[in-house]
C-alpha cells in the first residue's frame, strides 16, 4: 500500500496512543516488565550472568534515546509536511515506548539505566529537505534493525531476546514506511542483516 | 545526505545508481568496477549495520570512525567508553578490527558494543576496506571536527 494510501497518520497515532496510554503492552513487553523474581530466576541460566544482559539493554536504550532526539529534530525542522510530520511523531512515540520498557527492565535487573545525552551531534547541515530528513531517519531505523538483530542472540535470558525481536519488528516497519515515503522499494530484500 | 555521498568517486556513484536501479527493475549501465572498488562498495553496504550506533564524523552511541585505523582503542576524547575498551591496549588496524568485529563480546568481554559481530570474513574485510577508504572522504578531512580529535 502506498504511503499516501495509509489510514490518516493522525488516526494511527491516536490509535497507538490510545493503546499505549493504557499500557496495553504486548505479551513480550509484559514479560519484560515481569517482577524481579521472574527475571532474576531466569538470569544466569543462559550464556551470561545478567550483567551482560543489562549492558545490552543499556546500549539499546542509548540508541532509542538518540532516535527520540533525532525524531524531535525532524519534527522541529519545519521541513516535514503534515502527514509525514504526524508519522514522525508516531514513530517517535514508539521509540519512547521502547525506551521506557528498556529502562524499567534495566532497573528490574539491578542496573542503572542509560540517560539521554545533553546534546546530540546530528548532521543538521545536511538536512535541507523533507527527503533529507526521511533519508536520515530511514538510515537510523535500518541501523536499529541491524543492532537489534545483533543483540538478539547475545541475551542470556531468552525472554529478553524475544523482546528485542519484538522491537526489531517495529523498527523494520518504520524503515519500510520511510523507504516507501522516499519512493524506494519498502522491503528491498527477503532478509535483513 | 551525507558528505561522503556527495563527495564519493564517480565510479561509486555509478555503481550505486546501478544498485538502486536494479532494485527498481530498471536497466542501466555503470562504469566497470575493479575488485578493490567492489570491495569498498560492498563494505559500505555492510557499514549500514554499524549506523545504528556509529557515524563517520560524529560521536553517537558509539564513537566516530574517521581516523579509526591507527587509533588507540578507547581514546576519543570525551567519549564514555566501557572500562574494558579503555583497558584493552588495542590499536585498531586490519588485524585487530577483524578480530574484534568477528565477535565483539567474545574478544572483549565487557565492551558496550553489544553486537553479535560480523560473522563473514569477507564482509569484515570489505567493511575495513570501506573504513579505510572513507577516511579519505570530505567528512574525515582535517578541516572536519571529527578528524581533529
């Protein structure tokens, strides 16, 4: 379906916010937010002692916080036209949801969640048009897909692998939509890497 | 659009046109590329995986890559490295990068680069060739902020 044939982004955003504001999270997210005892019981059963899982989650959290800031930059750039702007805000909302879950999980595992940088060094001088912003966002989303793909096999706790795969799917959808908006093949290959 | 894109050699731009056109099903021609050029082009495609956390000229979740080859690990001023990286005593060259990229957490337990690595040796070699090539790009020239760090 063409990007412009999608249901109105504002409606999509309302639907998303309506669902997420009630914290109607997926089964994966619920598993992530399970009590300390459940997560603790599962730590140490896998390939690492839990410290590595915390580090993986914190690296992912750092990337999510950067993505939130990047979408904020795009939203405030005045380069995005209304339907695209709404979509960017929706995607930013997804990244906020990812970041919230990741931070809470790090805390549950006894770690200290990464925090947003005071300043991000984005290539602002290269963003001159809506297409530039979309291309910038698409590159970040594609990278995020690769990052989560590279994290999934590393978790000692398989529930965390499942959660990372769930986020990977969301990032892949963002990437596809952004590619479509740029007039590129939304799904360029059968596999991601 | 990245500065590297704007300043990439003509052969690379041509090859990318072919690649993009190929995805769209169009027929076109590109200048023939020799093996080293193909290696760099493929390495740039592999580098996309790194762009979740890295950029050539900017510090992001990971440090910038301009000047990476020949740089001591954990030495970009102001970047918050893991203790493991700071203590590694590695200088990045083809050999150390190849080893690290094959499995970052296996070769350097405790690194913040929590990524399963690039398992294919050719992908790693091409990625490193791209990083070396990119270091000559406008983004990495001495006038850029990244090249001065």
